[in-house]
C-alpha cells in the first residue's frame, strides 16, 4: 500500500516521502480501515518536526484524523463493524496519510450520514475540542458572549459554530480580510481583523465595557494576553493550544483581581480518563450535524500526492478551515 513516511525529523516538505509499505494486520481489539479521507491537523506538522507531545521515531506516517471504511477485524471485535464508515484517530505510528491504517475499535465512532467523507474526517478532533472547551470546561450558557481566536481556522471555525448552536454571541478574531469573510460566513456576530484593528478595544466597545464571558484560545501569546484584558467578571479563558508558538506565563494576581478563571483543555486526556464523555460528545455532535447546526468547513480537498503541500501551508498558518487529503 502507499503511505507518506517521515524518514527523519524536520519540516514536512523536507522529511516526508511517498513510499510503498506492507499493509498492516489488525491486532486484538483493532480495526483495519481503508482511508477515505484524512483531515490535516497542526499536530501532524509537529509530529514531523519532533515537537509534538508524543514523539515518534522515524520512519512513521503522520495523519491523526480520518474517515474510513472498516475492511478487517482483529480478535474480539464485533463483526457488525465490518463495512461501516467510521471517524476517529489511527493507531500511531501508522497514521492516516496512507491507503490503510489501524484504529482501536473502542475509539472508532460512526460517521454521520449527513456528512460526506471529507466533512466527516474533519468532525472528530476540532469539534470534540470545541465541545469540551465550551460545554465541559467553560460551562457556556445561552446568551453569553464568546471570544474565539483564529476563528477561520480548523479548531476556531468549529468553536464559532458550536457557540452559535448553543445560543451564544460570538466575536471572532482573525488575521486578514479573507479570513474575516470566512468567519462572518460561519455566523460570528462580530469579526475583528487583528492585523488592522485593536481587538481588545473592539471587544470592549462591542460589549459596552463588560468584556466577554468565555475566551477560546488555541493561539497563546498575544491572543492570551489580550483575552485577559477583555475577559468579563467571572469570565473563563480556555487555553486550548499554542499555535502561535509562544506559551504565555500569566500573572495570577490579575486573575484574582478580576475574578476570572483560567481553564486548561487537553482533550486527548478524556479518551483515557472518561471515554464515555467522548462518546456522549460524539452523539451530540452527530445530532447537530444531522440537524444542520454544524458543518465542518473544508476549504481544500487535495489528492494524496499534494498532502505535503497541505501540511506545509498548515504549518505556515496559511490555511483556513480544514485541508482534507483524499485517496
């Protein structure tokens, strides 16, 4: 089968090669899955660089999220899964930028019938992250105001849709006019281009000085610092990631003086600590997708041979929504 493999650690365009390797065999509790679509994620870039929280030794195949068809079963797996369409994460080090991969049966989630392969492949990580950030960690309430950084990106676009579906007002922060149009199309009530506007001043003006109830921050750095300046009384800042490359060191006396909470979200930990909550979130997301409340923003659908181009653009922050690789 074909597979993109990292032969060393570095930038994707320098270390990835399209190779021919043996197809894997599913072990106990595993599924053999034919990949139907692979949604690219920033962790794929970090894996190639050797900077992800899980460090893989070359050779390995990136691609941490997919939609696939179950074509083989390991021992102890329900035979009814054969032939079904599933979404989720592959078993590394054989990621989803390959013709076939393996998945853990207990963590293979039914793909919504309302979404095509590319859309379904982009549902799991971003929308689970947004769901847990807004509902589990921040306890978002209808009518509250949510500030979403990188609102036209993969995780940010999901957070915008989920916040709107929950009845919140959404302020989206983006970098550039084209991304601003995308955030407006997603339903954001106010869109701020951080390249041409002071987002702190714009937020305070829009909220009449009250600030926001929830800040969703997958960026870090200046995004976090600014969120702390415009978070409202008893507001909640959810730290989702550091795509901007800088991890802030917040002054905790500021949180004390303003009565706000700083909440961390490591979504992958729920798969270990509370897998039932992940399944419950998936069921809620499927219901939202089937009702039209959410729809993954797939900005590009690229063939396998262009996967590295997609990863390079993602690593440079040049993409919007989700880039999906199709077989």
